C-alpha cells in the first residue's frame, strides 16, 4: 500500500513539475506583451492582439498608441489572414501597454496595480445623491457623485469583487492557515487595516503563472 501511495505521489509531483516547466511565475517586471486582450483568457495567456495588428492611424511609437485606439467606440485590426476586423471597444477585457495591464470596469480602463493570483485595482463609479422615478424605466436622476472604489480580480475564477473584509474572508478560505490568522483578528477594523498584508501573503504563497 505504501508503494502505491509513493508511486501516485511521484506521478503527481512529476505532473506538477511538468506543468510549471511550461509556465513562468509572475514577478515584478514581468514582460507583458503589448496589445489588446479581447477576452480574459487572452490576459491569462499573455496573448493579446499585437499592437502591430491595430490599424489606428498615428505614430505607433507613441507610448499611448493603444490607449488612443481604444478611446473610440470601436477599433479595427488585421487578423492573421490580413482581413480587417472591427470590434466594439466596450466588449474587450483590457489591454497592455508600457508593461502595464489595464482592464475594463465601470465603463473605463483601469490599471491593475497589484498583479497576482488576487489582483487589485481601483475604479471610479458614479452614484446619485437622490434616486427617483425618471422619464424612462430604470432612469436615475439627481446629483451624480463620483467615488474611487477598490476591487480585486480573482484570477482563479475571473470574478471581480469589492475589496473589503467580507471578500477577504471568503477568498482566504482556500488557505486554511492564512484564513485562521485573518479570522483571529477579532475586530473588523483590525481586519480592514490588514487586508493588503493578507492579499500580499496570499499571492506570495499562491503565485500567478503565465505561459512561457
């Protein structure tokens, strides 16, 4: 029985080593290919539409060339056969430019400041001081107020959550040791103060990998 367990364990370790040999761990300074992520999968594969495929007029050496291309309602690009395709900007997941990653959220592109298994970014959202019946169904009116909100992207599922204590309690359950530490902080205020620390701890223990 011990021999069977040993063999199974050896196979698992060999499989894990093989999987990691085909990928590279994200570290600060990782080389993100420049281009447009049509989908979330494109981001995980570090495989965006190349900057060179965009047909946006202008100097391609500009540091904000991709940002400008995505500032319009739609943009055009050439596929591998040379055919020009048109894509709605609102449908893309994000883009990478100057080694920064930007994802579309709240109708704008926001830089992902912390990249890891749990990514962190901020985005402005608009709320109304008063909401009442408008002229059209579901219409809101009142004084619009912009606020900067914090979010995390869970790369395990592709889900975006508000960055708060409840979210951290939820995602840390995957790591019993970190979860126990975090829950030992009895006061919610203390947990709130420690959220970034535990975000970093989780990412250090559970690194994000990209294909080589």
